[in-house]
């Protein structure tokens, strides 16, 4: 027999709790001659059994019904599902902590966070010691902090040698330029890469052009081209992030961003760049969009991970209007532009294949090129010519 204090210490519960158990008839002490209550071995086991049932998520009342064989299966089923969800949440927490400790990949966590809280995600990465350039790249490129440096290095080894860093062609850029309603005097180019469009815009217009990118190596190439073409008087470069374009208010007639605004997110770019435009200025950008309503599962899965903000032209149109622009023209970039982007890229992948065996970046680029070849037409680049209202 056990006194209540002894039973309490054996099962790790308070006297008050045991008295409550007694009130619920879960245990039943016997009053001794000296007035104390005493509990049997059976009571001890009964409390242990209740504790086991509680660890399955049952309430005390449910434990009691269970002991009396009165518990409805649906209650057990409900508790079971609740527990399963709890385990799933805890497993995610475990995976997150382990990725933060550098023990496994944090890719899926970054993907989720980039979707549900894009700005907070970038801020948090900066607090972790990444500069903004790296943070944006983690967001859009590798999305895996632990693999990031190596991934970026490999990625740049492939791309550095290429002339074109995105699907563009002289014909498409010229077509977009000709759709402008006025001749611009000042153009700001964002994410100019090695300056293919910069040079063409300089040829097509007599505007002063500031070509920006956050990759100095690419800007060095643009500088060479500016010199070769004697354009130093009106074309200049600046190494600056697209999120920190500190040129002052209403300075440009046109902002030109081919295959670059996605880096900071289209809606963000529409909002942040607007004040740089003069009153009736125009934002010209190209972006990857869905071109059909029912793309293949392969394409959906790929872009869900690599560009989760991939939208239809109609969605982009309403975002443009909501941000205070009038969409004046839009057209799909030609297949020729794609070919002049991915054919040299494919050739480059062949060149580096033996030197970069097992590189995740190379495998990802391969996968993307394969998708271009199999599914182009389901998605594609689209030019948007939007006038500030
Ligand atoms: C897909 S490439 C497009 C380049 C070029 N506009 C074209 O169409 O060939 C994206 C460009 O954006 C630049 N970029 C990436 N992040 C940037 C950032 N945070 N600020 C400015 N430029 C950035 C890259 O260096 C690269 O040149």
C-alpha cells in the first residue's frame, strides 16, 4: 500500500492531481484507521496506464472512457491525426535546425520562406552575414546556404565565358525599343550583363545610357565595348544592386531591364523603380511567363523550385496596372533569342563537363537547358512595355 505522498513521488504527479484522479474514479484510495488514504499496487498501475494514454494525446476524460471501453474510435482517429501533424511539424523543425547547423540542405526551407515572406527572408539572410548580392542569389539560385559558395563559383565558371546571360536578340530588343511612344533622352539599364542590349540601345537611340549590374566582371566587358564604339560621352556603367538604385527622383525616361527584374521580384521592381522614372516615363522589362494554361508537370515542378513567382501574362498585366502603370505593349520573345542563349550554354556545358564532374550547379543548368529544349512554348520570355501613370 502507498500513502498519497508516496504514490505522488512514484508517478511524478502532485497530490492535488491524484485527488482529482480519485474524483474521476480513476483510482480509489482506502481510508486507514489513522485517517490517511492508502493506494494499492493496482492504483499505481492505473495511474501509469493513464499516463501512457495521455502521452498519446488523450485528455483525462478520454483516458477514462478508454479505460471503460467507451471511447469512440473517431476520437482516437482524431488524436492520431493530430499527433501525426505534430510529428510532421517537429520533423520540419528538426530539419531546419540541422540545416542551420550545416548538417543537411536548407533548400526547401528557403523556398518556402521565399514564397511566404520574401522581404523578411532577405533581411534574415543579411543578418546571417550574407551581403545583399549573396542573399538575392541564395533566394533565386542555389537556395542552399551550405552549398552556396561552391554552387556560385561553379555557376559563374559556366556563365563567365558566355556572351549572352539571358534569352535576348537584336530583333526582340529593337522591337521593344520601337514600341516606345517617345524618343528617350535618358535610359537606365538594370542587370545589363555583358551589355548586348546596352550597345544596341546606344545604336538605336541618341540617349544618355547608364548601364548597371552588380557583377563588375560583366561591367568591365561593357566598358571595353563602350570604348571600342566611342560611346564614352553618353554611355556609362555603374556597379550597383538593382535594389539600391540611388539616382534620385524622376531622372530617367526609360528603365530597361531584360531578364533581370525577377532577381528582386517583379512586383518589388515595379514598386521600387517607379520613382526613378520621369512623369511619363516607361519601364521596359522582360520576364519568364507561362504561355499556356496547362503546362506539363515537369515544367511546373522545375519552375516551382527555380522561379516560384512564374506567372501568366494576365497576372503580370494586373500587377503592372495595380502598381500604377499602363501596359502599352507586350510580346513574346522569339525562339531565336532562346536559341542564341541556350545553344552556346549547351556548348559550354560540354567544354566544362570533364572538369566539373558532380557539380550541382552544372547539373541544374543541364536540367534547365533540357527543359528549354523539351518544353519551350509552355513558358517563355515576355517583353512588357509599361508607362508610368
Ligand atoms: C539573366 S542575366 C540577364 C543579363 C542581360 N540583361 C541579358 O538579357 O542578357 C541577369 C543579370 O542580372 C544581374 N544581377 C543579378 N542580381 C543583381 C542585382 N542584385 N543587382 C543588379 N544586377 C543583378 C546579373 O549579374 C546578370 O547580369
